[in-house]
């Protein structure tokens, strides 16, 4: 089989094409980020280099069993911002967007007095 046909076959099998945007996963060095016991983390994720993509979705997991599935609270030309609240150590995070996902920063608050939920930027418990 000629080389060019072999490469095209492999690309087809793997689902690789120039029109497919790959999802952005969190930098592995940021896995394990956490707050001390008895506190809750306010995590700020940023997906850079989105190429002007429409609003995406972030999913994140912590070793406590906490899960965050949310849309962005801010969409800029090539950047989207996400916020999650959780306890435990971060085990993974990803978006359905192209680009580069980073944990920009996080702060810790007393679990008994978590920061108020802002329905404009997050999905609040009922």
C-alpha cells in the first residue's frame, strides 16, 4: 500500500481530520490541587486559545466525589472562564473546546460558610 493511502487510512480509523477540534484537558501538573480539610475550594478554570468557539462545557472531578459540569460565566474572543466549588483534591478537568485548559486560581473558604452561589455565573442548588 502506498504511504499516502496508509496515512489516510490511519487518520480515518482514528477520527483525525483537519476539521475536528480536540477537547482541552487540564495540564497534568495541576491535578491534585486542593484546599485543606474542612474548607471548600472556589476553582477558576480558563480555556485559552479557543479560536472563537461558541460557549463550551467544563467537566471536573475531585477525589471527594464532587463533580462540576458547567458552562462558562464569561466568553471572550479566544478565552472562556469557568467556576466550580468543590472539596477534596482535583482529579481531572476537561472542556469540549479546542485550546488549552488551565486552573487559573482557586481560593478556600470555611465549609460552614461557603461563598454565595451566583445564578448568573453558575448552576445553584435548589
